[in-house]
């Protein structure tokens, strides 16, 4: 086609864009478009810290650009030495004097604006610690990078914060966090920010503990950005470095809800291992890690909720400690809060290992806290499926469970379930769940109500009867040698056996006594020679320790000397009242029981008298009938033994 300049141009039809073209264009737009940073809750306005540091950053950037311009090498020129490679190398070239001079210089230059001082010093440290970390937040000490600072440098940097109020420090904290996240995204080193963030959190842990929900939201928004996400986790973890209870609180509030995320999971598990390896106050730890935190973690550990297998195994190792913390110092009163959540999770669809853990927890609750049985009775109607599974488990393991469960209250509970099962089919259409509960209820009732032979009372009664008969035999016959028991033992040969045993015991006891009388003095002298000095020294140390303890206990002794007479006076006033009350109740009980005993004796005595007369009469007849046969048998036995 001819144009205005009499030239020709080719007319082409635009090709309709494909799906791949659209994806490529969208990707290019994301890479090249301006990014609006969302730092909520750190949506800060430009403060004096920002102004101070922007100037330093411009100077730093200019110097970097200047250094990046290639220069013509002079002939015979020397090669420029490389800068520090690691943070430790950079710190070797940075002295406390350099930082102090910079601090004093900015205080002189900006004497009327203290808010600029920290911005200047953090900019100075950023320029001097311009060392990239290839794997930040990975395989580091919990207090890195402050751990690589010498004590003098650490003390000076901490002292730079002492002249500021909490509000100003919070602004500086938010500023450092914002700049750290920004520089991490650009691939720039952030050692200076991390050092000051550590010092700020150590000074004011409330910067973290008062904003859990805000940090959770910020981590969720950054969860697909690996380094910013790890930086936020590291920052939150700082609040619990010196206090394991605070560390557990931070972990349960911030890290636990995001355990299944691939970036958060490994860091959260390693943080939990460090927290539980410290010394935790169980009472305070239970206040921050109770049932509301325990059961979500239980679900994550025992169900495949997106948690990698290696992390699941690590959490299983830590699970017993977490369970102990969650149950508290007095499980007999705290497990009633756990039983409902355990029972509602017990469904036929849950995995076998999860079901086994739930059943073990339920049985532990029932056997430890008696109130759990009443909780179960209240939930039984609405949780028939779960109750059926639990009843079936108790039935299958009755040999072990019967010794754990409180028999009386458990019996009442099963009877209540049995009565409920008889009423429920009339009211509900779904009878299958009721039938599943009826079989174990019937079995458990039979087992509980089944009468057992009273071996223990019978054994004790027989022993008492034998001892009484032996004493009566000895007393009646005037001694053991003339008693019937002795004659029976002599005829049976038991006396000879006892005499032989006694002679052997006496022989070996004499040998042992002679050996001891000969050797004990020798070994005692050697022991005194060897251990005497150490025992003397230990006795001296114990005397010193006792004196120190007495000195420390002086306030307690004074308190006891003051309060014991008061307590004794109070007891003296209360004892007569208590004794009078006890005497009154004992008198009333004796009067009541004596009346009952007299009434029983009046009714029972005629029967006892009649029974005794019958036993005496028939016993005499029986003896007269048997005595000739026994005499003849004894004479025959004596004659037979004598002839042989």
C-alpha cells in the first residue's frame, strides 16, 4: 500500500495472543512493575531515623557506584586488596574506639536532635559490616550475630540505647525491622540491623509479646518469601532467649499456627527443641501452654496435616514433655478440661496411631481425675459413637484398665450408661450407635459386679486363728515343751530338723564372727588411714556450710520465734473446743452402737446358746464313737514301729 511519501508499507494482521503469551506478559509485568511494600503492622511514616539513614545510604550507594566504575589500570600498578569475607573478619577491623568516635561526633554535630544519633550509628555499622551472609538464619547460634561481638563492643552498643525512652526505642525497633526486610529482599547484608534488634528485644521483650497477632499476620504475608519469613521468625524467637517460658509463649502464639508451612516448620521445630532443653517453670509454662494450645499441636503431630515426616518424628520425641507441661502440676484437677476435647476427636475415621493416643489419654483422664467420669456422663447422649469406641477399648483391655479406674464411681457411670441405653432406642431412630454401647456396658457391669473369693480376709482370719490356738495351747499346758504342738512337731520329726538347722546356723555364725573380729580392725585402720583426711576436710566444710545456713536462716528463725508462740496460743485456745466436740461425738456414737449391739445380742443370743449346746452334745457323741478306733490305731502303729 502506498503511503504519503509514495513509499510502500506491508500490512500485517496481528496474531491473537495465546495462553503462553499471556502468562509471559503477566510474569514480565510482575518483575518490572513498581512494588508497593506492605509492612503492616510496621506501616511507619518517615521518622528522624529514616531521614538520618537515607543520607547515609545515599553516601554508601554513591561510594558503591563509584567503586563499581571500571578504572584504567596503570602499568605496574598493584592489585587492590579484597575486603573482609566473613562477619568475624569485618569485626576485627572495627574497634570500639571507631564506633565511640562516630557516636561522639554525631552527638556534637546534632546535639539538639538525639533521634538522629541512632540512625547515624546504625548507618555507620552497616557500611563497616558490609559482608554478605550466604545462608542467613540457618545453622546459627540463637544469639547470632551479637554472639560474635566482644563484650566491650556489645556493652557500648547497649549503652547507646540507655538515654532513650521506650516510645523512641519502639520507633527505632520498627525502623530497623522495616529496613532489614527491605535489604534482605535486595540481597544486601543486614548485620547492623540484626545486632540492634537483638539489643532492643533483650531490653524490651514486650516489643514482641504485645504484638503476637500482628507478627502472625506479617509472617503469613511473607510466608512465600524465604529470607523475610525466616527473619521474622528469628526476631520473634529473640524474646525467649533468656526466659524459656516466654520462648514457649512466643512459639505457641506465632510459630505453632503455621507449623505446616515448609519455611516455618523446620525453624519452629528447632526452636522448640531449644526451648524444651532449658529449665522450665512448669506452673508458669502451663499458663501459656494449656488445652487450647495442646490439642491443635496434637492434631498436627498425629495426623498427616502437611507436616514432613522428619519434622513429625522430631515432634513425637518432644511430645511427652509438651503433654506434661499442658497437664500441669496437678493433673488430678486439670484433666477435666482435657477430657471433652479428647472425646470429641475420637472418631472411627481417625488414623490408628491417633486413635491409640486419644484412647490412652482418655483412660489416663478417667483414672487420674474423678470429675472426668461426670463429664463423660454429661456428654454420653450426644457422643454415642465416641463413647462406644472408648467403652470397647476399656472392655478389650479390662485386665489392665480395671486396676487404674476408680471402681465405685466407674461402676456408677456404667450403670447410668446401661439405663440410658435402655431408654435411648425409644427416643432415637439411630439404634446402631446404642447397640455398639450396649455390649461393652453389659460386659463391664458383669465384670465389676462379679463376686470374687475374699482371699485376703480369709488368709488373715486363718492366721489369727492359728496364732490364737498356739498361744492357748502353750498357756494351758504350762509351756511350749509340754504343749500339744511340741509333741506333734516331735513325733513328725520337725523338732530334730530345727535342731540341726540351728546347730549349722550357730556353727557358721561363729565362724563369721571370728573372721569379723580378726579382720574388721585391720580394714578399719586402713580405711581411716586412707579416708581420714578427706572425712576431716568434709567435716570442716560441713561445719562452715552449717554456719552459713544458720546465717541465711536467721530471718526465718526470728520469724518462727515470733510466730510460734502466737500459733501455740491459738492452738491452746482451740484444743479444748476440739476435744469437747470429739468427746461429744464419740459418746453419741458409743451410745448409738451400744443400743444396736444390745438389740442384736437379745435376738441372736438364744440361737448361739442353742447352737453351742448342740455342738457340745454331738461333739461328745462323736468323740466317744471315734476314740476307741483312734486308740487301737495308735497302739497298732506303735507296735508296728517298735517291731521294725
